C-alpha cells in the first residue's frame, strides 16, 4: 500500500507540515497579528524535508500559551528549531487559526514542537529538556502526541481519555509514559504500515 503524506491544508488541526509547502507563514510572523486565512506560523530546522522524515513517526510536544507570552516564547522556540537544537519543526496557532478551528474556538495559542520519532523516548525527553533550557517552559506539564493519532482523527475532546502518550513536568528530567496510549499508537502505526 502506498502511503500518502497528510495534506496540512485539508487537516488544519496539527499535522506536521514539510518545508516544501510554499504557502506557509515564516517563523518571524507574529502569530497574534498574522493575516486572516492562516492557521499556523511555522519554523523549520535544518533537514526538515520529506527525504529524511517519515510523517508516521513524527510526534509533538503540545504547549498552550496566551497572547502576552507568545512573542517571547515563540521566538525562543523558533530560534532553537532553526538552529537545529530542538526538533525538525515547530508551529504556533495564529489568532485567526485558533478562532476558526473546525472543532471550535481555542482559548490559547497551541504550539506544536515536533520530534523525528515518537518511539525514541530519549530524544522526546531531550526536546522537553531543551524547551526548559531555553526558557520556553518553566512549570507547565507538557503533553506529547504522535501524529499517527492526528491521522487517525484522535484529538483531545473527541477521543476517550487522555490521548497523550507521554507527559513531562518541571524539572523536565523524567518522561512519564502512558503505556495504554503508547500501545494504541503502535497499533495505529502498524495499521498504516500494512
């Protein structure tokens, strides 16, 4: 079975977008003042391309922040991604995007900080530590979701229970695994690979 990369234009909620998408807003765009019609502002690291990333293995730390924090914290995250010290990509919801999500209005901006392989727990934890090192998170509990859940239509609010496969909180040195959700992610990945 040939795999097709999800189309970020059709599924606006939180798929990984590849750098080759020409109509994406650059990381320097202020998410609170982005033009209407754009759901996300993107940052890409070195090598974020379809040649070396498998969308079935991509996962993301989810961070929620209010407008007063967006400029400072998004700048820290996007610079770390672009310097190659965080993950292959990150994105933040624009004001327009959080107001026009098909599932309803979001209270906060959602930031997705991607890692290359959700099965690589060491790298997933490294990214959480790096978010703390750059001052993008200080006390909040981070939740991590694999993109195979997004592909499968699983979101907070429409899937039974908490869909995070990992959580991590201050001081960001321990990754807590939800073994049931992790096993479900493995099953979804297996079904996509068949």
